[in-house]
C-alpha cells in the first residue's frame, strides 16, 4: 500500500525546461511511458489512481507511481529519459510552458543533455549526463552524478557534480558530503577536535625563514620591493613576500605554515591570514587546530586531526587547484559555494568562486576486497568504487595509497578506521596499506597488491574449439597465438624424396621426436607456451634447415562469457547467474562455488549483493583472479 501524499516530506521539485506544444487547442503530453518492469499507475489531477499502459501520456497535473518494479518515461520535448525506481511517485506540476516534476517518494534517474531546474537551483547536463534525484523526506533530498557531466547553480553558487559525491539539497546553500569509507559508528581519528581549553595557541605575529638570495618584501604602504636576507625574520600585517629562482621561504602566520618557492607571492592579512597570490605552496596546520589560507576566488579552512597535522597542496593558475594531503578542509568560493574535503580529495576553484571537484572519495562501494589481493575487475562502467578492507592489520586505522607507479610518488589516497574507499579508473594500479601510528603519521606498508579495471561486460563470444595449424620445416621462424587451448600442429617436410621421416622438437634443453611421413601431426596436448626449434630427419639423416616456433597465449581472446544477469536490470529476489568459461576456470559468487558442467557452462541463483554491484568471480591458475561486475537498477 502506498503512503498518502500528505505524509510525505518536502517534495523534490525538478523542473524540466520543456515546451508544451498546442495542437488543435489540446496540450501535448509532457512525457510518455515507454517501459515498465511492473505495474505503474497514473493519477489525473486529484482523481483515483488507475493503471497505465505503455504509450500512456502524462499531462500537466498528472502523477506516476511505481510498485515493486521500475519504469521509464520519455520527455516529449528534448527526449530526456526519466528512470523511475521501484516505489516512486512523481508529479508533473508547474505551469503551461514550464512543467515541474515533483519527486514525492523514492528516486528517479534523469539522463539527457540540456538544462533542468530544481526548486533550489538549475541543473545542467552534458556529455550524456545522468543524475539521481532522491527524496529524503522531512524537507531533505539529494542529487548525485551517475554518468557524464553535470553542474548545479543555486543561490548564486555553481558546483560541478562528481561521481561518488552526494549533494544534499535544501533551500540554503548546497553542501557536498563525502566519506572515506569509515563505518558510521566507528570512532573518528582524523577529525576529532580538541576540547576548547586544549586549543593550539595562535601567534600574534608572522615569521619567515628564507633560503637563497632571491626573496623580496614589499612593506605596507611602500611601492618598492626590497631584498630580504636569508635566515629568520618577521613580516608585518599587510606586507607582501615574493620568491625567485633558487630560493624558498617558510612563512608561519595565522595558525598555518606555508612553504613557497620560485614564482610564489603571498600577502599577510590584517587578521594574519595568508593570501597566496601566485605560484604554489604546501600548507600545514598543527594537530588539533585549524586555520584559513586565502587565494584567488576563495579560501581553504584546513584542519588537523586530534593526533595528526593537516596538510594541503595549493597551486595557483587560471584556476587554483587544492589537494588535501592530510586532515580535512572546507573549500569556500567568493560566491559562497562550499565543499567539504577529505584526505586524498582535490578540487579547483575559479577566480569567480566556482568550484569543480577533481578527485572525490566515493561514499559507497561497488566492490570490496581485503588488502593484499591481486585481481582484475571487468566493469561495464570502466571505473569502480572499491572498498579496501584492512582485515585487522591497523588498530589505529590506516591509509590506502593507489598509484600507477609502484614507487607511489603521486598516489591517490584514502584513510579510514577499518577500510577505505577509492574510485579506481581504467588501467593497472598498484596499491598498499600503511597503518596510522599513535602520533598520527603513517608507518611502512603492511600489505600491498595490484588491481586492474577493464571496461568489459564479459559478453564477447568464446573462441571455438581446438583447431590445427600448419607450419613448414623450411628454416623460417613461425609464431602461433592460441585463444583457448594450444592447437594441434601439422609440420610439413619441404624436401624431395625419402621414405622414413622423424620430426625433432626441442625446447628448454629437451627434445622430443615424432615418427611419420613428410607431414607429421603433433597433438596440442604435447605442446606448451614457449619457443621451440624443430627439424626433420629423413632416412636417418638430419636435414640442414632448422626452424623456430614460438607459442604464446592471445591475451585479447575472451576466456569468460557472462550470459546473465544483464547489467542494469531490475533485481527482484535471488539473481540468476549463467555463463560459460574455457578450460581451467572456476566460478564463484562471494564464497559460494558455482559448479561447471562438462560443456564448461555454469548456472546458479545467488542473493542480491550488499555492495553496489554483483561480483562474479572467475579464477584460473595462470590467468589470475577476475571479477565481472553487474549493477542492478
């Protein structure tokens, strides 16, 4: 039974900017029902709910309601798609010429290109953008980017949405919330604030330590820059400092320390806050404290943890880039935009104050793995939110570092108590876990592994069965790349005459011979990957021509075929898993092994996943561990 609309909290108002054309005095429908995975009802105005069939139109004032299945509606003007989730109610309100969709219950996915409006701001979708709008009740709702690009403008602020970040919507300024994968009831290590009486005292003066000969200071009220000698010194309020080639400066002011180098320029504010005008710098605040660093377009409130310092990298350019290295921060734009940032996250801010998220820690996970594993993820999306589980290795929490380079010089990072989430994009990655010490620093790695993500749905047809390959014993080099099993080998003698033939096949210092005629078949079961030399012996005499054969595996050949479930289908109850594999593979979901029959096929019904995606595990002693992901609607 569906709850009455009067009991539902503040509606999520989504205004689709569509024209309602007139035809012979009758309004055209705003949307049309194009797909339904279960019963869907329509309400005309305030009339009773009645069933709706595929092709039904929805006009101004109408409402749509799903039960246990989803549904898809197509906006007539602009062809945007609305995917209604199960148990969702939406209403087409607004006025003629500007219809408004109110998500009264549940959630919808809006996909398309163009501008759309919520009652708290405008949403712009591009590059096939898709956002999920969810009614939270009690005046709350959320907006999350699920594909493409999207931007929201509200209360004079503009934010670029990022996959993995939810935007909590209200009539106030939007607030982006993130999570490093720490359970809600876990003790917080990095964000715990000291009691008020334990606050770190802030010095009432600005100090500077200069190295090199190319640092200059512009005193307040002066117009001429003057050299600043190397060593320790002080900066007055309103003073500016710039650094040239071969020199550095470490400035401490307003509770923060800023390390700057060639091309950097800062100003000390009347409140002692540092304003980084040009160049770049490394900002640090002590444990248990916070301070603000300003730059073109806004500023960063950097906060240390209870036992660890706060660190951020700031790079000034056409847009300023901010990366939280340790601790947390709040990025604010001149227009009032705000972005809460966790360790490992990065963003840019334009001089106008517009914030764009570059790297976000996902608040959810598609796939989870204990640290130390090496695996490959086959994901139709091409990027996977992975939760790395610490498995009790770090009693004080730890940090996951992810990098293309095993030296971890430019790592993505994410911290947590028992686990940490990271968005892993396509390609091969190395990762490691470093435990947080009692003092808030990180120790040596306690676990490491490799993870690769491939954009692959596992639906390429498997190669056909074993075939035969013909090669000649003519002194040339040959190469065979096989896809499933090594094929039989037919070797031809290229000389003339003879009655007794023997083929010699040698590799790794060992030789094997095969008797026969001028054409000899070597079973594929006798062969292995590697390089062979081979020659014929005719009537007891060795032939002069020695040939070379290299046998290797075709890495591009499909080894696994996933027939079901399809990606993006609605899951009701247990999920049917079906597929086929080549010789040597095993199949499982979670810890449950799926039997493989004599035709190399497997089938089973499994429970819905606790994560965002179903992971079908296929393992091979030579090919490694592979997971094929499927997401439901």
